[in-house]
């Protein structure tokens, strides 16, 4: 079931960046868009 590990792998990089950059006051976020944004291309 390797597909179950994908969300975990996706979050490792931003979590690592957040730990490293937190002392400098920089916030890190992971935003996943699951769908289309209403644009001409999507219509």
C-alpha cells in the first residue's frame, strides 16, 4: 500500500523547512489544491 505513504512524504519537506526557519520568524505552509481553479483554461 505505498499510496498511503504519499501524504506523509509530502509533509516532510515543509515540516523540515518550518523547523529550520522558525527561529528566523519565517512561517512555512503546505497548500494542496485538489481541483480546478475557475479559469478559462479549466472551462
